[in-house]
C-alpha cells in the first residue's frame, strides 16, 4: 500500500490513471492470458538507466496499485539517483489490470 504522502503527491487522479490502463489493455492482456500466466505470482523492479532526477514515480506506483500490485517505493519524484538505483518494486500477478477497471467501478 502506498503511503499517505505518495497519494497526496500524485498529479493525476485515479480516474485518469485508470483510463490510461484501459487504453493500454482494453480487452485484458492476450499474451499473459494465452500463456496461462495471468494468475502466476510476479515481481517487477523499475531501476534508473542512468543518473537522473526521478519524475512521475508516484503515478507509476499508483497505476501498479490500481492493477492489484503491492508496491514498494524506493525513490520519490525530485530525488537525484545514480544509474542502476532501484526506483520501485511491485509484486502481484501477471494480469494487465483487474476487471473492476473495465466495468466503471469506483477506483479510489
């Protein structure tokens, strides 16, 4: 679960983030469904390719959370990080997004 600080710092509302998710995967995710791995536990990490100022990590974290992921933030927007630094780790299933985002249910 994201911290209260993170929720306050996102620039986009959940409704807009949900629209972005639906735009990317409007009919589920045929690759993970076809391979039978949609329900398989998965872990993903986001790391810095080069030295950078972090930007938009709270929105990325919230999108993973809306998709059912358990997020651990390792950096905040505005942080200076070195190449290879961990920005975010998420665990959950391989599913693109949960069904509640398709049926217009409240997203938060």
